[in-house]
C-alpha cells in the first residue's frame, strides 16, 4: 500500500516509537500513584516528555504541559476553559470541527462568535481580525495549518494582534507540530493544542495542551489525581489541574521516543523533504484537464494537495485509487465545513493527498500516474 493520508495520522512510525511502547507495557506502572519502581519509572518518562515538549515549543516550563488524548480534547479544554457566554471570540473559516464545534456550543449558549472568512483557496485578510474585535472579545482561536488546503497561517502576525488587544491566543497545531517550528514566546501564543499521532510521529491517544504561565483554564474534567484525595475539589496546580485520571503512559513513552527521533532527524529536514514530495506531486498533476487544486502554493504550506477533477465525486475517485492502485487518500469533507463552503465543494467534497517524509519519490510518481489514468477514464 502507498499511504498518502498522513494528515489524518502518520501510519508509519519510527521503530524507536514502537519499541518504547512495547517496553512501557512491560515495565511501566501508574505515574503518581505510588512509590514503587514501576510507578516512578512512569513518572520519570512522563516528566521527561513534558520537558521535551516544553523545549520543542519554547514554553520553558514543563509543568505547564498537560497531556490529553488528542488535540480535540486539548481544544475543548482550552476553548471551554477560557470562554464564557459573556465573551466574544474570533476564529477563521479554515478551522477543523475540533475548533468550530466547541465554539458553536458556546455560541448557542449566548457567546458571540465572529469568523474571519477566506477565499476559495484559503487566503485570509489579516486586517479582518482587528476589524472584528469588540469590547468583550476575549480570545482568538485559529489553526496553524489547514488540514484541507494545507495553507499555513501567519500565527506570529495574529499573535501580535492578540497581544496588542490583550486577547488570549489559542492555536491548533494539529497539522504543524513536529513539521514546522513553533515558538510560543516569539509567536505570542498563550495556549498551544497539539496531537501526538500526526507530525509528532507518536502513537494515537496522545496529545497535549501547552499553557503560558498566568493563563488560567477551567478544567474540562475532574476526578482522580493521585494527590489531595480528601479534597472535594480538583487540584488547581498545573499540570494536575488539567489531567484528571490515569494518563496514557504507554503511549506517552512512545511520544517521548518520537521527540528524540525528531530531534535527531531535524524538523527543518523533515519539513523540507515533505515539501519536495508535495511539489513533485503538485507539478505532476496540475496540468491535468479539468483539475481544480485548492490552496495557496505561493507561500509556506503543509504537505497537502487537495483537488477535484471536473464533477467526479471525490469518494468515487478515492475509492478507485484504493481498489485499483492500492493508494490511500482521504475524500469527502475532512471535518472542515466552512472551508468546503468557501471552495464550493459541499456536495462534491475533495480528494486529499498528504505526505510524510517516509514517502518516496517512486511512490509519488506512481500516484501521479494513477491520478492521470483515472482522470482520463472519465473523459
């Protein structure tokens, strides 16, 4: 199988990640739930992973890194823990439903919500953020990179706007963490939400939320913490405040190994390789008759190419890629409803190819020929 659905999850993981998970499942206990060696081993691995995450994103405080099961949980924690029905929030039309649905829930309860609209290729006007700010605006919530069209937003510029107006800036790094350099200090990011199973190359079931000191979040969950057992309230110190229940220590051990792999390989090198593969594919298909490729290919972007050819149903196209060529892609709406409305593809959807540094040029060339052959068969 040629796997080109890495924006959904990176299926190929470094061997060190697999080995770390297996080792953890035979040696690790429950972190913070005892003084036995198995429990202490778990605590050490988890703290070490907090340190690596903190360093990766220039948070500079491991205790401000809380682990979650994925970026959806992180974003729900951030959005629902910061905003109230009295507030106003700003987001964009490039967002995934993991951002939009928590915001819509709050909007239905009375919170005000404004959306910076994009054109059909995901381009936005950054001045629109300031135009939408109101007296009760509390936060800007936006993606770093679109999971559909691949555009990378200038989060540093948006962060400067948020800082200027004393707003909390929440960033969804689902598609960028592990591939693009993220500096929370330089980019004025207050809360960074990430998942471990995509660009970070870790196991599924891992994610996290990085919170700058001084930013307070109401916990999404409360319960067991391993400390303050007789208190009726959940601990209010980070990271325990945002981590109710047993952590997924086995998977976090895999994420720990993945972070070492990224450090060794170099994020810049990984990003460069993925970009080369993406443009090889893009240049190989861009002149196909009746093709419509979405996204801005003039600026920095994630390794994603989404397209349609004529009025061919995206699911039918993706199915043929899978069944006839053993190529895995993602058709449909990609949990990005507002972007599909902007692209006028609500009914048709789009076929998304997304690349990993593990992919090869040979695989890309096979995929190009497959797209050309399927397109020709519909003429």
